[in-house]
C-alpha cells in the first residue's frame, strides 16, 4: 500500500480553498474552484457533475451537490468519499495564514477549515491516485451543499446518482484518528404565538401578551426538566431555544406601552433515540399550548399557538463489526495508528447517507474550534487525514 503524497501541494491546495468564499447556500464559487482542481488532477470533465438538489432544497441554494465518478482499477463494490463545500457565515472574507503548525484566519472571521480541509483532503486523494496510478475500487466523491444550515445537500442527494456504493467515508471533524460511527438525531421546531394588542397603561386587561405566553411556556419546560440536558426514564437528549423575536426578524413587541401581540420562537431537540427526540419536542408543544390558555383577556380569550416541527436528521449507530467500521480500523492501522471509535452529539452528513442506505463513518481533517474566530487547522492532522484517505481508498487492493 502506497501512502506517500505531495505534502506541499496538499497544503497549497488547502490554502487556496480556504481563501474562497462559499458560506452555506452560496457554494457556486468554491464549487467552481474544486472542479478546476479536480480537472487539474486529471479527472475527465465528463466524470464531474452537479446534481439538482438545489432545485429541491427548500432554501435558496446556488448550486447542487458536486459528484465525481472514478472508475476502479480493480473490480469490486463502489466506495463513497464525501465532505461538504459550505462554511458558516462567520467565515465570509477569511484570509488564511500559516502560523507555526497551524493555519489560522488573519482577520476577525472564522477560518473555514470546516470544511475546506475536507475538500482539500479529497482532491488530494484523487490527485494522488491518478498521479501514482494506485489500485483502487470504483469510487464516488460527493461534495455536499448546505451542510451547515441543516444537512440539506446530503438529505436531497439521490442514491442512484451515487451509483450504489456499499460503504462511505465522510471527512469532517478534528482528528483522523477518531472514527465516528454514530450520531444523534434532531428535530427543529418553531412556534408562533398570536396574542392581542392593547394599551398597556389604559386597558392592559383587554390584551393577551404573547411575550408572557412564551415566558410561561419556557418556564414550564425548564421546571419539568425538558430544557438543556434531558434525562427521563433512562433516556437522554438535549434541547435548546434559539431565536426569540417578532415578525421578519424584528424584536418581540414594539413598545412598552403596548401589550405584545406576536412572538416567534425556534428551537431544537436531539437524542440518540428517535422516539425520545419526538418526546422532547412534544414537551415544548404541550407547554406552549398550556401557556396559551393561561394568559387571557377580560373576556377569557387566550392566545392562539401555531407549533410546527420537522425532522432534521435521524440518529444512527453502526455496529463495531460492520464492514465499513472494520475497513476504517484496518486502514488506520495501515496508516500507522489505532483508531478511537466514538459517537457524537452533533449532526453529520453521514446521518443522511446512512438513511439513504450507505453505511458511513466520519473522520476529521484537522478542524479545531470550528464556527468561532479562534478556528484553526492543525497542519499535521490535515496531512494525516490525506494519508488516511489514501489507505481507505486502497483497502480493496489489500
């Protein structure tokens, strides 16, 4: 098994990708740059394409998922390598610089190592396989869009477009020595509370305060143990309340002398148990409905509550004995280390690939402190991820 690659070229590729804007939903520019890098590596144009996921994702999205087909030099089942193209909005305008053993942002933005490091890792994999003519099975590469805003690209990719891979390897996270084989499921919920406006100084009793309904509901949720880390009857999960405001992103309420007639909230529920995810969300829904009946006007009319929830992604947990996990372990040993198997409380594109029928593990390309201005890429971890990807791609040959 050959695991050598051009380290300087891999780092130069990473620095270039980090300098290209492409926040979630706006991946056209980085997609174009990745396509050119693949062409420079020797991939024929006819084996590179974008799918139509952006036409089906219910959010504005510039481009579809980028899919690359590599015929195998060996017979055997197809394997999938994947990562995501987008970064969080905090990365807009990032200017990467090397600082010792790290790559950091020169300004006051996040870096975008999550997940330009994954993109650079996979392009390096392809470049090395083609340059050195290394043996490998048929491969599909998938670069998804809108991962950071809800795993949308992975959710809407068509399994047929991937040419039926039997296992997958997702590049996202910190260390390649950590192999993630399970992740939580999550629901996102939103609630609109329709109260009734009234003059707060003259006739407050004629109003129905949407703010008070929200406050009572959240206090009820917290008192009953459904907020934050949630433990009920041996099951565990988490929940959180996010944006809290009025219409069109405005503040909740327009003045202190007017009873607030409208409030909008958003939140999430997570657990490794799919039924418990739903139970957490239902606890929030019940609390808001109860609170809507408690805050009433002088004619005993309460607030109207409109609660909606949607499944963000399903939980999964691969068996340690599954072929993809065994392959990941054997490749790590070939690369020179013993991997650590772990599960995560965060969502991954792998959640949806497993749902699509592709058992998928995840390993990191050196991302550290992602989604913050303190983000950096550990250079040695990134280079190890390139080495690990090469080992994974050649496992069928050994």
